[in-house]
């Protein structure tokens, strides 16, 4: 997570921090990701439960089009 947090902080996106009470669920999702290479579930889990330091507000379609290409590429 250290490298991931470096990228997130560099782009003003907060940090990843898995709360202790969610670590068993995170570990299970991580194992499923390693076995299947499907990141859908773990990515949603992290987005919903583990990103601190930023408040997410939905972007309008126009705002999405105006985002710098380096941010679009990171998605």
C-alpha cells in the first residue's frame, strides 16, 4: 500500500487505510483478487471503505471531460 499511497497523495486523492475491523474482509478480497486477477470487488471495497483524507463528490459529465489526461489514465 505504500506505493499506492504515494501515487494517491501525489495526485491529491487521500490515502488507503484499511480499518482494523475490516481487515478480515479485505484479506478475503485480496486472496480472491490474487486467485482470479479480477479487481472489481476489491476496488469497490477500497473505494467505499478505505480511502481517507478526501471527500468524493460526483463529477458532472463536463467536469469529467475537462480532467487532465494523467488523471484519466490512472482510472
